[in-house]
C-alpha cells in the first residue's frame, strides 16, 4: 500500500463511487482517511440519501489490498470499533481546526 497520511476533507469535494452487492453504483463524498492502530480507514458520506438515512450519516470502511495491490473497502460493522473510529475522526477534526486557527 502506498504511503498515506491522515486526511480530513472538510470541503468534501472528492467523490468516490462504490458498487453495492447488487452492482448498483453509489456516489459518496470523501470525509476522511485516517490511520487507527496501524490500520487505514476511509470515512464516506452518501451524496444522495436513501430513505431512512440521516443528513450526517457516515460510513466507515477498512482499507485493505487485494492480491494486485488495489484498495478494497470493507465495511466496519463492529459497534465498539465504529465508536472508536468516530472518536478518532473527531480528534482529527479538532486538530485540523486548531491548525487553521494558527494560520
């Protein structure tokens, strides 16, 4: 996997297209890519909300590699891990805000 750095995309201007289990393409705004315990996670928010989704709903995927070195996004389903990852995201947002205030 190529070298990565923590990214919080406050502008949410990068669109990532994923396919669901039925092959339907779904567009997501890239929210963040963060390292947590030496594992990389990507935080995505649907461009178009489906029925029952909240405006601030976010999906977190673990970034892994296939045998050819391509990134695979596997959904995080463990509730405890999701909570820790969300807290890590909030910490990164606070760090980004502090950097902006310094400038």
